[in-house]
């Protein structure tokens, strides 16, 4: 990395500002990669979807595979997106909760633990829905207020978006705790998946908070109305993804580029805060199937007038993967292609030199309904870059790309090298 920065400084000082004219866009289809499926005649959703713009990038640029989840780490969007943005998770990752805390603006100090807090639906002591039927943010707000009235002496709950919320635990000391994401344990017994070690003082407290939340939420008017309307209630909370405050070098200091994020997900916004990015809020960016795809492309093009690199994150394919909904996953992939990539490719030429890349953060296969550690396909095109022999964008075509298999956190450096910045 030192050599990278030396070259960048040399070109900036002695070649001139023209070396920074290039504009960069990274489009991340969360969970977009998958496995072959019988119902698709042995194809993956990426292969089955109509994706002319993804194929355009692959056929006129270069492709390869990214290992976004280092060995020994859980395949979460937190770890994978840190990798994509050029940071080695093994060096800077402390947990998902702290990243979301930065986005929400939670009051969070070094002696406390930040937990992701899901509203979930349980029945007969099993999680039957890890997102409480995508409870609305407005409904979640009232439930958060009730939780704070009950558990204020242990910490504070913060409202996020929909089922994705936060709990800051008054930790006062290190806690070697292990928690489990609720989307990994749907239909499994709660008792098998509580925070461990079960006999640890802090785990005892946290597990009791989760258990007692059932009493607070069960007969709350919000949940009674949801049941009346035929919706699943948010009748329990689930705490996971805990960690302390991380330390990261700002992106501009590390790579010499001014950056921005566009997403409907607090996790990605939180990473952006730590990296010194501008988080651009797009009206209608929901983090679900109904997100405003066209709006994300529009705001990205506007942002590039001031920013050097923009990361556009789309959660919808991941949500479809968790739900095992093949139809929605293919729709989400095609909407990324037709509503984001097509608009970008039609308009990026106004910047003269530009580079665009498409990739998932991790797979969320329809068959398993959760994240996996498999490498993901990456394609990148630049007005100043070369091309290889790959013609299509998908998991199998990318294996034949000139970029080979890369560690995820090397992506940014490789992307900038390819685009002829250095």
C-alpha cells in the first residue's frame, strides 16, 4: 500500500490533476451471487436473469472472483463490504453493531458494546421470521420506546430502519461473547442459540433482556394491531453482532479519493461514517424490494460531480435470498441492471473518463437462505482499461477472467490499477 500511495503522490504532484479526472462507481448487489438451481435448468439466478448491462461491463472490461470473507470469519455483509471498500476485516472489524451505531448516531463509548437488535417473530420458542414481517419503522419506533422504559438500567435502544435497530449495552469491561444472527436460525429452538457462554455474567443479563422483551412486546398495541391485520408481530428482540468501537484510516487518506455511499441500509452508512464518506440519502431507498433503484442511479450521477468514487449498495437480492424467493431475486437482479446500470452507462460519458464495477458482497443462495463464504464474481470496465475474453457476468464466467481470485480487501487497489490511475 505504501508503494501505491507513493505512485499516487508522484502523479498528483508531477503529472498533474489530470490523474484524478477519472470517476469511479462500484455497484454492490447484496447477496446477488448464488448456486445453480434445478428450476432454472442448472443455471444460477444471475445466469437466468436478463442482464445486458452487466454483460456489457464484463465483455468490455475484465472479470475475476473476489474472496470477500477471510478464512475464519462469518460471511456477514459487514465483513464483506469492508473488504470491498478496501479494508482488511481481520485488522479493523470489531462487530456489526458498532458499524450501525455510527449510522444511527448512537452515543457510544469505548467501555460499551453495540448490538444489532432485530425485532423478530417467535412461535412456540422458535424464530419463524427474523424481520417480523418487515415491521415498519414507525411501528418499530413505538416498540423501541417501550423497551427503553423497561430496560433503561442496562443500556439504551436506538431506532434504525424497520426491523434493524440497535442496543448499546453498559458493558464496563471486556466480554468474550458469541451471538448468532437470527437469519441463520429460522425455525431452530431459541434455547440452542442464545448468547454464549451461557454462564457468563453479561450473557446471563443479555439473554434475560431478550426473554423479558417478550412480556413487553406480546400485548403491545402495535403488535395486537398487526395480528388483527394479518401480519406477524414483532413479539421479541434478538441481540447479535456485538462489538466495541473500531479504528479505521479514512478512505481519502488511504486511497487519495473522496468517496460517497448510496444505500438504504444503516450498516453500509455506518461503514461510510468510519471511512469518512458522504452518506447520500435517496428518498425511497428502503433496503427492501421496493427500493428506488432509479433514484440511486440519479443521485450517484449527481454526486460524482463532487465525489471521486461512489458506492451504490442494493439490499434487495439479499432479502430475496433469505426468503428463498427466486422470483424476487431475479427481479432484483434485473432491476439493478435495467434501472441502475443502464442509467449509469447512458450518462457516465459526461465525465469523459470513468470506471464502473459490478459485484455482490457475498452469496445468499436460494437453497440455504443465508450467507455463504463462496467467492463472488466481479466485473469492471474503464474507458482507459483493457478487456479480457469474458463475455457474460455470472459466477462461472468470472472464473475465466484475467483477474483470477483476489482477496476482497485488495479489490480497490486492483480496481484503481486497472483504471490506469497508477
